[in-house]
C-alpha cells in the first residue's frame, strides 16, 4: 500500500488491524484513545520484536514527512506528536457525516439512486455552511467542473487505494484553514482586550475573546471547550492562573475548535 493510503486516520487502523482485533482491543484497554501510546502498544503486540517496532516507527515518521501536506496525513502526524487533539478528527468526522446525510436526503427528492445535478448543489452547500462565503462555495463547486451529475455516496467514498474525491480534499482543506483563522481571530481579540506585547492571559481574557470572535457560542460551550483545552474539569477552571501566550495559542490550535456563528461587530 502507498504511504498516502496508510495514513488516512481511521482508515489506517482499518487496513492495519483487520484480523488483529484482540491486539487492538488490548492496546485500547491499556492506553485508551491516545494515538501515540496506542500505536506504540499496537506495534509491540503485533510484531513483538523491538527492531521491527523501531523500523515501523521510522517508516511512519518518514512517510508523514513526505505526505504531511496531504490534510489527513498532516492531521495524523500532528495527533501522533500531540500537536493536535483527537477532537479535531472527531469534529471533521461529524461534519463529514452530517454533510453526507444532508446531500443524500436532498438527492432522494430528485433521484431514487441518490444522485444530484451539479447545478442543484450550491444552495445545498450554502444552507449547510452558512458561514462560508461565495468564494468558498465556488471553490468546492470547481471540483465538479467536468460533471453534470454526481452520486452523493460515491462522492464521499474512498477507493481501494485510499484516495478521496477532489471535493472532499477541498472540503477538508477548508476545514483546516477555517480552524487556523479562528485561532488567529481569537488572538486578535485577546490583543484588543489587553495589548500586543502581553505574554500571559487569564481564562477571563479568553472568555471575552470568544464573546468577540464567536458571540453565538454559549458560555457553557466555551467553558466545556476551555476545560478540554486545559485538560481540567469544569470546577477547576476558575483556579487556573495566567497562561503563557504561546502555550495558549498552541493549545487552541490543537483543539477541535468549531465556530458557532459569525464574528461579532
């Protein structure tokens, strides 16, 4: 299998662990969902030779370096190294599944086989993604340039080599860009609240930044997100002291941030 196939997050697991369910179960019991620990435990139990475990570890690291610009490979590597939280992948999967359902249900109004005329797709995308601007939708639609009609389920499928449609590649790319912009907007809001040379921020500062950047996100959602970012329970949030600016931004970048609504004015 090509490296680009092996590192499509859960697809990688599915291809590597097929027929090895006991090993996977044991690894999950021992290390939970932490990807790095899970992978190390899985390789140890699978090959039971330190040399092979090291060789596979090197191959994985090398492959990630070669294909890091491919969205899923980059996410896999960032999750593996701790630069991204598992919640990022969960957020992407949630969006993926919800959009598939949205388009498929719409297609059944026109076609019993679940196909859509390309000309009918833009309003469906705009309804599902009210925060995307016209340029974003046009970028997605450009992937259908050579088609008049598409089968919705085929559009979201992965072929035997692990390749995905140009539509999904563009959609995922936009997902990562939107998350990056979200963190930049939060940083800008923090600067506007205090100053550009401030080295530390309080939790209260970040809450105000969310009010500016994403006013439709409820305080309950913000607190839940912050508890996840700082690996705390909700009761412990009030006791968190000042947080280093770069550490805070890194933790925000690595979390599964999803914007709830348009920026405030």
